[in-house]
C-alpha cells in the first residue's frame, strides 16, 4: 500500500469528563454564630450555613440551627431536612409546620416565622443567589472538612 492509500488512523478518544463530586452534607463543618438578641424568642440558639455551589441564579447550601427559638423573615427557599427536629410557626396565620428528617418544604420571601428547634436541625436548601453574592465562584470545600473534594 502506498502512503496515499493507507487507512486513516482513528481519532484519539476524548477523555471522559470528571464525574461531579459528592459531599456528605451531614459531615460538613458549619461555623455557627449566636442569633442576634432581638431575634431570640427562647434559649440561646445559634445558626450557620455554608454555600456548597451555585448554578444559574440558584445557590445550594447547608444551614443549621441549634436548640432554641428565633424569629425570622424568610427568603424564597426550597429545602429538605437532613437532621434534627423543629417547628416553624407562620405569624400571618399561626400555621405550624413540623420538620424532621426527610421533611421537604418551601418558604416564600417576606414570611414572618418563628423557628423552634428541639433537636439541632440541618437542611440542604436551594434559593436564589443573593444579589450581593452574584460574584460567587464555585466553592472549594476545605479538604479537612470532607476530604479532597472539589465542587464545581
């Protein structure tokens, strides 16, 4: 065979894309701060959160509150409870939402609520990215928290 008639080599296979990283939301270290005094209803609750990632105009994160009760004004949010127990009372109509592991709920912006936590609660939430946080880049979770995992 001449060089002109030699069969063409197959193109090199593209490398498979890296699989998305998975994290253990229960194992994330969340730094909590005491709830400000004018929001405290009972006890000495503390809250904290960490943003896991953003996509489009949405933020995905993990939020936690310790035992106690606090007033809050909600943001638009969808969440699933992954640990703990609490009730959320809505000021407008005294409706009570009972939360425990596996509960899925939606909160609407502007709702006035009281969160009463009886067992430290942790939830994974999806919410619109705050206007002042639009610049957030993909987060690199500290390897000491969950191992060397990159969230992109």
